[in-house]
């Protein structure tokens, strides 16, 4: 009987170990792609621009004049509120994996910068927080930009 209890306890411990280790890779990714589907409106945005390591411009502002629609077919549309109406600005495809949101543009004008990669900091059915940074050197000047944006789901 003691041996049967020992085997049962050993099996339970092995099951628990496998269960906990199997979930660890998902812990790094906030939310899921199904939570992204819907219409999101910007709430706030903060960030900075630098030239050669010196901050040239900073902002921290409320912002509700942009929206993005993530569709279940993997497409997205970006809108901006201008002169009393919502204007379609960009379209493309999206994919969410590993805590990163990959947004590819349909417009050929963005050929060199066809995909934005956003780090998702928070994702629930009602709130999305992303950050994006960019760095480029041009004619001896290093340009850097960082933006942290918060959205709320409205539909």
C-alpha cells in the first residue's frame, strides 16, 4: 500500500512539474490575439525624440484623435479624426506573437519601412498599451524616437 501511495504521489508531482513548465513560455506575452480584435481609440501618448543622445522634443499628452481597427482576418485599418470626421489613413495586415505586434502596411510608399514592430506592454479586452522605438544614423547624426501609447477598446 505504501508503494502505491508513493507511485501515486510521484505521478502527481511529475504532472505538476510538466504543467507548470509548459505554461512558462506564455507568461511573457500579455493577452492574446483574440483580445486585439475590435476598434481601439487612443487615450494617451508620451515619448521623446533625440539627436546624438540629446533630447530635442518630449511629449506627454491626452490623445483621442486616432483609432485602429484590428479585424479577425488579420487586416487592420488606421483612422484619424480631422475636421469633424474619421478619415482612413492606412491599411495593412497584423500578427501578434511573442508579446510583439507586427503591423505591415499595404501602401507601397512605405516600401523600406513596411512593418512596424510594437512591444505590447498590456493587453486586455478593454486596454492596450504599446511601445515602439526607432534608431537611425544619417550623415553622422543619430536619430532616436520612443513612443508609449495607450488605447481603449470602443467596439
